[in-house]
C-alpha cells in the first residue's frame, strides 16, 4: 500500500501579520494533485492541522475542502490532533466520517485507536496517537505517570502489536534519540529543558512511525521513525529548509520504500542582505522573486530616509527589516559588554551605559550629579 505522510499544516497561520491562507490553499492543492499523480492509497496527517485551537472560519473551510477532495479520490485519510489543535473541535463528527474513509483521533479516551487495512501482503494496522500530556493520561491508569515518556509507554501498552504483521503509528510528540536531538526551528513550541521529550526507543516495534511536531523533515533514531515536516516555511529559521512530503510504499513485513517529494510554494520565504540601492535593483529585475516573503537586512553605512517606504513598492511582502553596519555592530558589542559587566558595575555605571547606548553620548557632569542624588534618595545605594 502507498501512503503520503504529512504533518504540521498549521492551517490559518499568520506570520508577521501576513495571512497565509492563500499560500496554504496553493500548497494543499499541490499535495492533492501529488496524491493523484502518485496513485496513493491513503494519507497520514500527523497533527497541528490548525494553527490555533479556535481556528478561523476560512481555516475550517480550507481543511474541509482539502479532506473532501482527498476522500473523493477514495483515499483513506488518518488525522490526529497536535499541540496546536483542539481535540474536541478536530474530532467533531469523526464516527460519522469513518464511513467515508476519514479516521480522526482528537483526544485519548483510554485506548489507543487502531484501524486495520488489508492488501495483498496481509493486514496493515494503523495506530493513531494524538498529542498527549501526562495529566491527560493519568485518569486511565493506576500507575503513577509523571513524564511524557511514561505517558506514551502507558498508552502504547493498551494495544498488543501483531509481531508478524505490519504496524504503523501516527504520533505528534517531541521525539529524541538518547542524547541526539532533532533539528528545530523558532516556530515550534518546546518546553524548557526538553521536559516533554520522548525517546524513539519506545517506538522500536513499529514498522513505521509518522511523526508531527517539528517542521523539518528528518529521521530520528531509525530510518523508520520520521518527522514529516511542515509543507510551508513558518519562520525565518526555516528559510534555508527544503519542504517536502514523504511517500511511503509498504511491501511485505520489513519492506518499506521511502521517497521525499519536494513542494514548491506560491511564495518563498527568504532572507536577503545588501545595500538599499543594490537590493532595489535586484527586486525590479526579479519580478517573481520580489513577491516572496522577505526579511531584508540593509548594510548601508549612511542613514537611510524611510527605508521601509522605499522597499515596500518593490517588495510588497516584506515581513521584517533589519540593519547591519558598523554602528549596529558597535551597539551590539556595547550591549554584550554591558551584559558581561552587570555584576561588577555599580547602578550608576549601568545607567550611564544604558544612557550612552540610547543617546549616542555619555552623561554630563551635571547629569551624573543629579543621578547620584536620585539614587541616594532612593535607598542610599553605594555608588
């Protein structure tokens, strides 16, 4: 059987106040056409279907249109909730939708959801594990469950795998492999210290694990445990990533063929750097590229009047504007130096550094005298 592994659609996402619904519509149409061209039997969607737990009307309509098109092609579609989704909203009407080949696991109800398919190589079992936290699992088990790993282990224990048959898991968790960490981006939510991490070792008995949560397509631990990645770039930390979907061919037990199929966005998300005039010329010469979502860094040494106003007519989808020159470098060094001297500097010295950073010149003797008096009145600070 042939499946397409998707994840992290984040339908309805806004980036730097830009609505990406048109871009998402375009990429989902491309994925639908890929399903048709590759003659797939089904699709795995591994969580973060929506970007918000309360999606907009246009986001709901887009997902409805996408799933309707997939099921109209007689594909079997499996969907789980991610940490961005509302389990209840996502699973509304799920029992009725199963009749049309759409299987949705919004939340955990005490038993790992299982769907068994059949082809010429025998049964193929698909297990749906939505995003879970330890607190959501505890009510169903007597054992004390504190960590995410313990929660996953407990949920997996509710089903006994058929060792001689093919078993596939769809999950949305932060999965690591021992000390090996997967590559992350700024747009992914992580708990401090990786407290929500789950070791890939827990999934060792599955023939394939279709993961969601991280936006770069990648393996973790084994070739058969993979993050699908997002179909679009959702932060500038992803600007250099190549987006794709994973095509899976399941043969007899133990035989699996993997292929990455690249996706081409309606508008790319890029970073460019250089002097203002040079970038304006490049933008005017590249009509298509100038429509991309951009972070522009200007390197001009002289002051620029209304840089944003000059760039917008050429780059209408400019999302972020930065400056990089000797002045900004000096400012950054000053900030680093100030941060490094926090312990050794007095309150007055810290204020003086801040004043100079903001105003470009130091405190006068009169200003220093005033600040000394203020700090003494405030609590007799030793200067």
